C-alpha cells in the first residue's frame, strides 16, 4: 500500500496545535483601502478552526 499524501494546499493553510488547528483569516491580502481599520485589526493574527471542521482538516492532512 502506498504512503498517504497530505493535501498540499491544506498543509500550507493549517497548522496542528494542542487545541486543534490554527489558520489565518481570509480577506486580508489586497484592496484593503475600502475596509475599516477595526475590521482589518480584527482580521490580524490566527485563530482556531471550529470543532465541526476538525474532521475535514484531519482527513486532508492525514494526521
């Protein structure tokens, strides 16, 4: 049986932590001038994915 490969797109976007998986927020790459400062500030940093999405990410990353 060949070795299972992880989804390369998912491996670039999600990182496994003790609490689950962390990810960056969407809508933070370009055309930011029309966005309010508060919205841009709240999109900074990382957050953990919801528990409902965890099995899908597990399957993509084969962990």
